[in-house]
C-alpha cells in the first residue's frame, strides 16, 4: 500500500471514532467542566489517550492539509476542557 492509501484508511477509522466516541465524550466533558465540576480519573485517562493518539496522528495531519482545520478545532476543544478543569481544581 502507498502512504496515501494508508492515510486514507487511517483517516476513515479516526473520523469514525471521532464521530461516534471521541467527540460526544469531549462535549460531555466540556459541559461537565463548564458547570464547575472536576474531572475524575476516567475522564483524565480518556484525555491522556486522546493526547497520545493526537501525537501519533500529527504526521498524517501534516501531510493532509484538508484535516488541519478539524485538528485545530479539536485542539481548541481539548484546550478549553483542560484549562477549565484546572480552574475548577484550583477553585475546589
């Protein structure tokens, strides 16, 4: 397989996971921290997996500019979640 074919296959899997698992969970976490709640151990483990996967996907996103805006928006979402979670921890 070529790199482009590999990337297309990987992108399909990642986008499906994003749609069905990651984004709904991230939006739930955003709602949770926006309401002032703290993240629990499972929430933190989820974010750690997301950040590790993001690092693994960075080269593919760099090769495919069509995914860069989506990746940037996801980074913004996770940045909001982690920043707000830290605020909540300090306040609590």
